[in-house]
C-alpha cells in the first residue's frame, strides 16, 4: 500500500492544482510539447493523432496527486493505472521523464503557487505515484500478458449504430461479471477505449461486448461499421469493481442506461450461475423504443428466472411497441418504485446517468456504501464507459 503524502505537502499540491485548473488545456498542450521534444522516443507510445489522447495522461497524473493523502483510494487507483499502462509499452525508465515534464508544465502554468517548497512536495508525491504504478505493473507481469489478441467470431448489428460483438481470446482471459476492459483495433493503433463485458465468464472462453458508434468515435465506429468476423483486436486487462458479492443474499437493484445494460446482463447471468435465488430488479433505460436493443434477451432471462424483474424505461414514448414500458427518466422510475433499502445498487452507463442514478438510489433508501459503479474519474479519463 502506498504511504500517504504529508498534510503540508497535500496543501501545497492542492494550491497548485487550484491555480492550474483554469488553464488545464494549455498546460496539457505544454506538457506534451515538453515530453515529445525532450523525449522523442516516447512519441511512439501515443496515438498518431493526439486528438484521441486529449488530456488523459495529464489528467490521470493530476487525479492521482489530488488523491495523495487518501491512501487506500490512491493505491487502488494507481495500481489499476500501472497494470493498464503495460499495454502501451510503458517501462519503469519512462516515469522520470514524464515526471520532469509534468513539473515543467506546472511551473509554467502555476507561477503564483510554485516555489522550491511546492516543487519538493510534487517530487515526493510523484515519486510515490510512480513507484506504486511500477510495482503494480511488475506484479501483474508475473501472471498476465500486457494484452490479449482476440478474434471476432460474430458481429450482430442490433440497430444501425449498435453491434453485439463476440470474440475468442488467444489465451485464457480471466474476468468477473460486471467488469470492463480496454480494446484497441487494428485501424487505430494505440487508441484504446473501454467496454463492459456483456456476459459472465463462459465455459467456451468467448466474451461479448455491446458497442455503440458515437460521433467522432474512432474505435466505436470501426467496431460497429468496419469490423467483421475474422478480424483481430487487442484486449487490455479486466478492471472494475462492479461485481456481485455472493457471500450475502441481499437483493440487487440494477440500473442500466443504453449500452450500460451489457454489464447488468452479465450480473444477472452471474447470479443465475451461482444458483442462489435472490431478488434482482433491473431498470433498463433508453431514449426510445428503438434504443431498447437488448430488451428481448433480457425478457427471456426474466421468463427463465422467477427472482428477476425487468422494467424498461423510455424517456420519450408515447405509444411504446413494448408491453409494460415505463415512461420518463430512468432515475425517476427508480424512485417511484422504491424504497430499495434492502438492496445493493449497481449503476452502469455514461457518467451523467451514474451521477443522477446514484442520487436516486440514495433517495430510495440504498446506503451509499452499497452502491457499485465504475469510478467516475476512470470513466472520464478513458472517454466514458460506452466511449468512442
């Protein structure tokens, strides 16, 4: 576990963060300019077009330092980054170069709060950050590859913009229902996007994703409109803690918006495979009937399991083609059918839906410490759960 940064260092660091925040875009550009001029060999670790990269690395560094005095949260976050960065080809010797350029950008864009004392605080914090990431990557390298190759075995277009894609990894790929991974396509090297597993682990080793092509989404558009059976993509390591606790018999309240229904479906399958009946309530939200692309399969699961209830929610009916569709917004539907104090909450969808859904679950009696979803920081830094 990482050691906490001292409170005085944390104060100095936060002053710098507050000053740089209004100029984050300019500081990001300056950071990459320094990095590529001073360390040109590192340019090959990044996409050809930096538009897709945007400010992810810089933001991830700032997020990590912002958590510097929250030991457990920091350690978990950094370990995930360290494991995930293996797929980019990141090596221990790269960290000092990145740290030097980070300090250069901070000194340039936070002149009022920058001093030798502030620089020393940042050096200590970055040293802690980099070491945790390096250690996590080294530990992970002992048991897993940096990435997996996976061949597409089926590609089903559910709507003009949504595809259900099934792949066969080239070697065993261990994951848990409710987790997600990053995907790189052959058409956009070094551009990775996160997608949730749409099923629980299968005996045949196949895995599935639900992918929606989004505007300017390089990876999602390629996967939906260009990918075909036989194509090979790369998978990063599994991540995420939105998994089922099978030690308890608490009910599950699952809220999925759009392609966020994918991990919810995986959770339902996971409960079914463990053979312990427990109530599972699913609220499946979409903008229109047309977007309820996986409702038929969810309803079949409901017919197979008496403990499962599926409620579709459509923001803009009227006159739904499906029976029992609830009109309105997803968080409102959750509140109206509460209270849910006896349930564990699971949220999946874009960051805005997760924020509103979390508020709705808490208002409906679900304790905040019993609500599971992917970290909003991860979602934003990676381009969302259902990204481009």
